[in-house]
C-alpha cells in the first residue's frame, strides 16, 4: 500500500525522536519515499546523519543551505508529498500549527501541504492533559489533521501516564489507513480514460501509428482508481499491464476507439483523453500485402473522427480533460484546442522539454484552463497523473 508513496517525516524536539529512526526505516521498507524535516531542537535528540542514512535523502532543517544559498522550498515539498507525518509532535509544535505560526521549515511546509497531515503527539502526561494542549489538538482535528493517539506508560519524567508517542508499527498502520481513506475521495464517480496509440492499417502487414507507449494514460487511470473511482480504460496497443481495479477495453484503430468512447461516455462523470489518436487513416485498406514496385507509392488518407470534439459537443455537465503534444507555439495551440474541443482543462506536453514526451517514465506538463496556466516541473508520470487527478477533484 505504501509502495511509491511520498511521505514527509517531520521530527520535533522530543526525547521520542529516537523512535523516528525506526519509523523511517519501516516506511522505507514498505516502499515509501521519505524526506525528513527536522526542527533545530530535534537535532539535539537524534542526529541528521542517522535520519539521512535511513531515509536515503539529505535532511532538511533550515530554509536554505548556508553553504551555497540553495533554497529549500516548502511549497514544492508540500506539493510533492502524499502525506505529511510529524512524529514526534511536541505540544509547542502543535500549538504553532493550530494558530498558523510559521517560524521554521517544518511549520511552513505544514502550511503549504496539499496532502493529508498526521501528527503523533509526544509529551509528559501533565502537558498532554492541559486544557491548552487539548484545545489545540481539537483545533487541529477540526482543520482535518489526523491525530495518532499517544499511549500510556513510563515517561521520560519518571511518571507513568498518557503521553508516550505511539509505537512506530502503530503509526505505520495509521499512515496506511489515512492513505486508504484518501484513495476513496472519488468513490461513486465513473471516468473514461483513453491511452496509447491507435493503429491505422494500410494492408495486412503495414500500418500508420505513432510513438505513444500509453504510460501517461495508464498512470491517470491508476491514479483515478486508487482514489476510488470506477475507471474504464479504452486502450490502443501497448505492452503495459492493466492497472488494479480498472476495466480495460482494447482497440486498434481510431474508428474503434471512437465507437467505444461514444458508447461508454454516456454513463460516465467525466473523461480524460490521453490517447494519441491518428488524425488520418488510409482511404482504402488493401486485402493483400502491397508489393514493392519500381515507382514511388502514394497512399490517400482521409480524416478520422475527432473523439474529443464529439465528447466535448455532448458533454453536458460532465468533466472533460484533454492532452496536447506540441513542438512550437505550445500554449497558443493548447489554448485553442481547449476552446475548440470544450475541455475543462488541457494537459500540455512539449517535445522540446528534456524528460518529456513519449515512452519515458517522466514528463514535463503545463495544466491550462480558461483562467489559469500552471507549469509543473519534471516529475514521474505517476506524479503527473496525481496532479491531474488533484485538479479533477478540485473541479468536481
């Protein structure tokens, strides 16, 4: 369940910070990618070297690296994460979270986080029971922060009572439950997704196609399914496995894809048009293999049916997302396509960007709607897919 998930682990100044090492190891072992943010006081309880070794990433403490001035962007951190977990969370940190104080990197990242946030409190029993702490925790709950309740037992003060940070294994289970809850945010919704390249036959042997691998469309289908949506994936030819929980319909030609999409869109809440559909197809398909002759060959092509335009003209209140692959005047062409095909927003790819385009595992895209243009940095296609689904959720 945690494989491929992005988790920020925040560590504050508590004796319970020693448990954060075990917690980090468990998260990484479960397949999560963990970035650690420490408050300056946390370094007095556990060393950054320990956490850097366990997380396999440099530890972040300050707003910038004093050696070279490199900025640690709390905004990008907040966008990167699937979950922000603060463990241990002191009474002081929770009080600041509840009132919006942002005097360190851990807190500014909290205010920038677009993902679920969880805290695992750790403090002495009198501090935990104090009316101010309880008021702050209630305020955090109202703000949507998940509280991993502390346990009872022997405390650093020598007293026995409630205030011990939950054990790392318990926190990992809480993390799984929170991420599972996030997955169900689109439960009850049904989406149509197209992916991959179409194949337009010339004869029984040859065809016209393109370089699309289907990776981006499959990632979008998977991201929608992870959040509880019912997904119908209309796929051109690809070697990719079907994502878990996704209904897959295989097609070959643009005409096949048009028929399936028109038939299935009626029962959907929206569609994401990722497929690289041929704009033209041969007017005549030879029944036998065309033999090579001494002269040049000419193949007459006719325009294929425009799937996205058809759905856009008949979408009603449904949501429609398009894709554009451009090599010049990118935003100008994408905005024209957005309007022409009645998309709610369009995902622009530029083949001029390193790491973007066909077949790779990364992408560089810009999300464009009628009012906004949001350029995203280089990301894995899985990360891009979740950004697209985040925007879909916001629009819904």
